[in-house]
């Protein structure tokens, strides 16, 4: 089947710290991979995506590389800001563009 | 440009009452349409998807139903709500075919069943 696993628990860090959120997946075939962000009380916004192995998605200082050999798509940002506080979801797409999501990680950036 | 809207944004409904959430997409034709639910502590779950008018696929058995009466309109319904139907409901759309197409989400609807 298709599934996504994100590291457990919220992430709390200071402003300008380095952020990493781990994401691994199980899939049949070669899915596209996504990171979505959800700000409080809002819907989901696409943060970045990668459609094939070794692709790197990037946006707003965030990056993630599609690693087929480790079935991973870890999200990184070199220097976080308070405005990056949100919930981050890793996802993969399968038939008819359906998405399978990880459980999400709450990121709290402290000034 | 394409836009997606869903409403109402917030509603509080008693157990046993009916439900209707509506979603429309503008600026594109023949999109794939989706309903997801985000329940507290449970992540995002796909409820229904549609690849065309009148074509509805259900991902999980539940107390809800979906309909697509027009190309860019997607409705989520229930005849009798349960407490467990509470959650944040998200409508989404994508272009068809290519699995790498981005899926775009609406603003969401908060449903509290009391």
C-alpha cells in the first residue's frame, strides 16, 4: 500500500535555528512527493514538491530531496523564522492524484 | 487563475441533523475533486474523490456521501450526523492524469457535532 511516516511529536526551536523534519514513504510504483504547510485555522498550502528520484523541491528557503534509495523526503530549512510556525505535512500521490499524508508535525519557532 | 472555495467556513450541528458542505472550483475544466477530513490527532484522511460529473469514489465506509452535480461543484452530505463526524473538512482539486500535478486545497470547513 501507500503510506507516509513522519517523525513523532512537535518540533520547538529558536529563531534562526536549523530545521529538519523527517519523512519516509512506502509506495507501489514511483509516486510524486509533496510537503504541505498549514497555518493556524487555515487550509493546506503547497510548500514544495518533487516528481522523480533525485529531484529537489525548494520554496521560501525550504528544501527536500526525493531519495528513492532510502524512500525519504526530509524537509530542511537553514534558518527558521517565527513566521514558519505551522503544521507541516508530508504526502505522496497515487492513482488519480489521491494523496496519502503523514500525521504532520507542529513546528513552533520561539523568538 | 484557478480558485477553490468551500462553505460554510464554520458550523455547529446537533447529532442527527443533516449536513451539506459545498465546494466550487473556478478557472479550470474537468478537474479531479476531493474531500478530505482532518480529525483531531488523526491527520488527513481522504473521504471521496471524483474524476467527472456523477462519478464518485469512496475511500472509507462512513456516514457521509458526496455528489458532483456539475463539473466544478462537489458536495459533501450526511442525512444524520454523528459525534464522530466532527472535524475539519477540506475540499481539493487537481488537474487530471499526471500524478505529479499539484493538489490545491480550499480554506476548509470546521464542523462541530454536539
